C-alpha cells in the first residue's frame, strides 16, 4: 500500500489536481435564512438559561459545584456553537446567494450583513441578552431582504419557543 501512496503522491506532485469550490458539491442553489434565525434563537435561549442558573454558595458540596460547572459549560458551548452556525449561514447567503444586482436594489446589504456577522462574534464572546436580541433582529432583517430579493412577501410570526421571539417566514402566494 505504501508503494501506491508514493506513486499517487508523485502523480499529484507532477500534475496537481484542480480545486473546486462551491456552497455544496452540486452546487445546489438552495438558500434559506431560516437556519440563521433558529441559531440566533438558540443563542438567546442559552443566554436565558445561563442567567437563570443559580450558582451554589461556597458551603455547597462538590456535587452541587460540579453540576453548576457542567451546566454552565454546556450552555456556553451550545451558545457558541449556534453563534458559529448562525455566522456560517449568514456568510453563505452573503457570499453565495447575493449578487451585484441585489446590491442595487438593497444598497445597505453589505452593512446589514457586516453588522450581523459582527454580532455573531459578540455573541460568542459575551453572555449578553441585548447582543443575543440584536443578533436575532439582524437575522430577521436578512431574512426580509432575502425574501424581498425573490419577490416574496414575508410575515413575522411568534417562534412558539420557550425563548420567545419571532421568525420571518415567506408568505405563500
């Protein structure tokens, strides 16, 4: 097997393969801002859960201290993971879906996306209810612009999640 590995390595060195880049392997052409909104709601919920987490006092036993540390760690990890998911979803829309003709119709497009992606970084760095709310609002604005670019009406509807908040949905015509 090592001989074959060396032979293929030599072939790659002599004739390097070309790189292919796409949103997905097809590319699919399917884009939707829904996942960014759900990720932003999850960030908000993790902030709520963390703020509600009661820190045990110094006299609490090791088990209570460990449980608190474990819950705090999990909430933080999920918050940061979903802020990254939100960032990824936003960047895919910004770089793969939107075109120069969209910028003509929506001149604030770059500013909206730049601020939204900056908020994902802030959400990862902080434990702040206002930042999480601003992130959701930015994702809602992106969703409204996205659907408007397709000529589709939208509506805001309660998320029906424990966290509250609204999600922007396309309205069927």
